[in-house]
């Protein structure tokens, strides 16, 4: 099978055209996902001075960068691609350049995943298909349908396969007028000190050279397209069968042949097997540079490790991505290491505003269509309280501390018998967990810390300390906690995680892990925090995931904060990974700050141990230098 794929690649057309690494003193203009918004992108490019009123190049030696996703959803997809193709030629003649990287939607259209192609997009290609081609498509589809009258069949067919369906397929084929250009576009490029990738940089690509990323991705794309076209031309694969149904369709055909002759091995079986292998190719996975959303969505301390590795390896300082829209504006992440530039240009769908990043000399800014001033990126609010409870930390603390208790119930788990409270303040009502076990009252103010005794303490105060330490390093993974008296008992009242599931229950209930953010990468944050606070009690019942996006949250720290200066036993052989971004947050901790913030709940010896374990983490962790 591998030999067959290598043969296909050997006859494939040339791979990425043009340089994938460029250095220039000229102005650089970057825009994100257009999605067929021809009017919006035309206005944007006119306002930033790279095209004139006739949509011809006027940018001189400017380097224009497209982050991909020129197509799908918007009526003007064909016009957008043809405009960029024209500008590429005109810019080169004027001493400038147009750099275009592939987005997932270009790949989807080329490979037959047409879920997001709108009827107006199909209609733009209606003149490129003949009546005979459309009738052949209809007859091929009709032969596989249950009996229905002609009028109903035609109506259903026209709904599923609008006029222009065949024309679009032809245009985006390997040798089609659009496909022949798109198939050789790179997936990642460097221009000066910025790296441009459509979706993001997963751990699967950060160690690969740009040349390898581009070659392997285009190998897979072109080989897949070549096999599809071969099977279509041979009559084994009908043109109406899309990306998601080809495997089942061809498998049914193969089973019918084998039912008649179990020893039959027609030549196209090899093509079918090769196609199935390519359907699982890296390009089509969530980790590929055209699909990965972790760079846009996931915790910056986890993602910054991979991002920094790639930036350092490519000699760049910022990764610019599209793919994940945010209609309010471009977003800076990881202290400027990442810029999200998809601002929802197609207003009819995303309700956003066209934008461009402009870099000229030592100056850089954002231009929004119609804007008169130079804008700067938004800095996204990562507050766990805002995300899960739609309140600030202070507002949530007020609810937990002063809200009226309308119900108290036993949780039913845990040897210290924590309780669940229902709190109400004004129109706000929410749950909280109340923990009141304290095996060493007043430990924080004792003259001596006796390790063999006090390191076995179980104290509700440690939940409060974990919350405050989390905020000191801006981790934003521990829910708010306050100290409060309930029914005569003082304890820690912590915000109850809404719509969450622990790892034990997830496994027992066979709930699939369906988040954008890698479990392994999130666990790496757990390792760092649990070593920092010396948490000996991390287990499957307190590894918590939010159900909507499977983001990790930390609870239960009443057995943490030992005076031990090494790692907890369960983490002694675990590889720690720390990005420069995370290291800066850890390095900012000092004994004076920790005493000011934590001495109400921790003994000075426990605070000293935090600093010692912080130093241990920084000493032993793998860093991002190549």
C-alpha cells in the first residue's frame, strides 16, 4: 500500500510554489478569512492601499499575506479566489508579492467536503457545466435512489446538487482553473519575524521544518485528489458522493463484487484501500495546521510551550492565525506571541468587521474597515469566573461570603463530609461546596512547624490558599473560595463547578473526550500546579472537566501545601514542561508577596517550601529552547 502511495506522489504535480520564507523591508499587509465576502475584502484592500478602484494592484512593493479560507459560505467565493490569483501576478510585476496559505475550507472544497458551499457559490459555476454533464450527474444519483416520481426526483436532486455542482467540481479539480493554483499553496510561511499558519501550531508540527510541513501536507492533498479523480473517471466512484460518504460507498461496491466472487481482486481495490489510508492522513486531522484550534482556544500556559518552540525554531516572534473567528476584533494571546486575525469578515454569517494587520518599518497596527485610527489587538479576558459564572472574582466572592443560604445538603462523597450549599443574593442563585475539616487549628501561626505531624494536616484553609496562589500566577484554573461560617462551623466555601464531570465518572460512563484542547497538554499544567502546591491528593474524582469543552479545572486542595521541597510521589518521574511565558509567572513569585497573600492560611515554613518547589520546577523542567 505504501508503495502505491509513493507512486502517486511521484507523478503528482509540483508542490508549494514560491518562497515559504521571505525577508523584506517593504510594507507587509495581512488579512484573514474572507469566506467569499468579495465586497468586504475589496473595500479592505482598497482602504489599505493595495488595490485601486478597479481592483487592480496598486500596492507597489507591498507584501500581501492571506491566511486562507478565501472560500465557502459567501456568494463571492469564486470572485475572491480569482481576485487573489490576479493580484499575485500583478504584485510580482510591480515588485511586490502576494503570499497565500491554504485554509481548511479550500481543502474541503477541493476534496469534496461541500457542507458549507452556499447555493450562490454553486451558481457562480453554473455556466461551466454542460447540460449533458448535469444530466449524467442526475442519472448517476437517481440510479441509487428508491423509486420516486420524476417531479419529486428532480426537486430532490436540485436541492441536494444545485446548478453549478459539476462546474464547481471541475474548477477545483487538480487541473481545474482554481484547483491547479490552490493545490500548490503552502500551509505555513515565514515573512520577516512572523510565522503565518491558517489554524495553529499543534505539538505534532512544532519540531518539523517549514519545508517538511508544506511538502507532507501537499503530498497528502494532491495524492487524495488524484485517487478520487481516478476512481471517478474509472466509473467506480460517482461524482455525487462526497468526502464523508466515499468510504461507505466504495466499500458497498467492493462487498457486492466479493459476494459474487470472493477471489475477485479488480485493480481499483488497491486505489480504494489507498484512498481510505489517505482519509486518515495528518492533513485531515484536528492536529493539522489547517484545523488545529488549540492555539486559539486553549490555556496559554499549555499552548505557549509548543508556540514558543516553533517560533524559536523558525526565528520568528509571533504566530499569526485565522480559522477561529472573533467578530469583535483581532486578539492577542500569550503576551503577543499569537495574533488571531479572523474577525468575521463575512458579515452575513459572522457579524464581524474586515481587518488587516499592517507592518511598516518598526510600526505595526490593525486597520478595521471604516476606521480612521490605528488600532491595537484586544487582550482576551481569561477569567474562570467570567467564563463559568459570568461574574468577576470579586462578585463571586461576595455571593459566596454574603449570599443567603437557602439549602444545605450532604454531597455524599469524601471522608470529611463536605456539603453543597445553595446561595442566593438578589436575583443570582448558585451552588457552592462547603468544607470545614481542620485537623490543625491555628497551624499558620504556630512557632514551629513539625513536619512529621503537620505534613499530615487536612485543612479547609488550603483550598483558600490554592485559590489565591492560582490568581497570583494568573493560572485561572481554581474556582473562587472564601472563608465563611455555616451553622456554627467555619470553613471554605468554594464555587461549585457548573456542568462538570470528573475523570472517574467520565471513564465509567464512557463519555468521549471531545474538546479542542489536548488532555495531555492540560495535564502538564496539572503537574506544574500540583508540584508547586505539593498536592498529594490528586485523583480521578477531583480531576474535573467542563462538559461543554472539556477544559480542566482544579478542586480539592485540603491535603496540599506540605513543607516538602521535592515533588509529590506521583509526579517524581513525570516530565515537566515550562514555557518562557509560564516561567515568567512563576519567577514573579517571591517570599514577601506570598507571605502578604497567603500567611493568613499557611505557616511561614509552608510558604518557604512553595518557593523551593518553584525553583525545583524551573530547574528540572524541559524548556522551549531548540
